[in-house]
C-alpha cells in the first residue's frame, strides 16, 4: 500500500504546475521513454479491468504493485528526476514527462477506486483534471480504457534490452558504493562492453545511456576490450569514479563545470537549459 501511495505522492508533487487542458503534449510528440511508460500503463489497464471482470482481486493487486515498484519507482520515475528538476518549467521535455505522469495517475486512481476508495478520493481531490471530468468524486468518473495508440512492439523490445543492461550496470555500481569508490551513481563513469548485435544496439543509443544509468558518463566498447571487470547477465561493466567537478544544479560531474563566464559552478548542459 505504501508503495502505491508514494508513487501517487511523487507524481502529484511533480504535476502541481501542470494543467492537462493547456499543457498536455500530444502522444506523437512525447519523448520515447514517456511513450514506453504509457505502453506499460496500457498493459496494467487491460489486465486490471480483466481482473475486475473475473473477480481476481489478488491478480489486480499484484499487477498494480509491480507497476508502481518495478516500472515506475525503480525505473521510470527515477530517470525522470533530472528532467523534472533541471529543465525549464514549461519546456517541452518537462511537459512531456508531466503529460505521461498525469495520464498514469489519472488511470491509476480510477483503477484503485473500487478497492482503495479513501486513498483514491484523496488523490483525486489534489490532482489536476480535464474539463470534462467530474471533480466531485473519482467514483463519478468512468474506468480507463486501453489505448491502441500506446501499443508498440518495437519500443517494447528496445527498452527491454536497455533495462536489462541497466540492471547489469546497477549491479556493478553496488560494490563500487560499498567499497567507497563512489558515493552516488552520478559520481561514476561507466563503460559497457558488448559484442555482436548488442554492441551495435548500444552504440546507436550511447548518447542516452548516461541518463538511463543515472551516471555522469557512459561509454560503449567491444567485448574483446574488456579486462577484469564486472560480468553481468547481458554485458560487462567497468565503473570508475569521475575526475570532474560536480555541477551544483544537476549534480552531474562534467569537464564543462565552471567553464562558461557568468555561470560559476554549473555545467554547459545546465547553462543551455537556462538560456534556451
């Protein structure tokens, strides 16, 4: 229950300046990871409605809990933090995240209403709404329906691979933390070693890996170049502490921190976000 409630609280705290009637980003314009989140939500909606219809309440509960913990807290919402906290409030990147989070919470609260009535009503009272919604009570609104537009087999396959690699990276980061080589994951730079199609796949997505891994830098190299490094289920991973200064705004360690006049202590990426 606490995980479900905390997921809702986190989303609520990050859509407090979001109006779905004016700020919503269309599906086609959403960032790819936000489309992935809606795809996972779609599965939850379909499975939850089916569970209700068949009176399989334990299946409903386990599906919602898995979504909140595995898909949301451990992955999607964790990665979103940087975008939500460092982008300009009305930027497309932040609005994309807020659009996806709003749709997720709007569907989640309606699905929860029959079994967690008081919690659902509390969430409903504090969240933003579409104009056509009945704001008086979540109980006076219809159950969510699966959206065919959110289905995307290619997207699912791609992110399944990325999540598998991220899991290996997280396992490699843990001993580095325990041995005090790094503190937070953003203190690290990682190199992922892979071969064949996986190498090509990761190389194509290399520019996004640091954000996905929540590290300061991420590189991809061929498997034969790996020395004595951590060996995961999918890839091999090397973790080294970053030698660069930490940005006071996004906490990423970068060689660009303090190099731009008038922006002491922050990185070039943050300067770009502040001045665009």
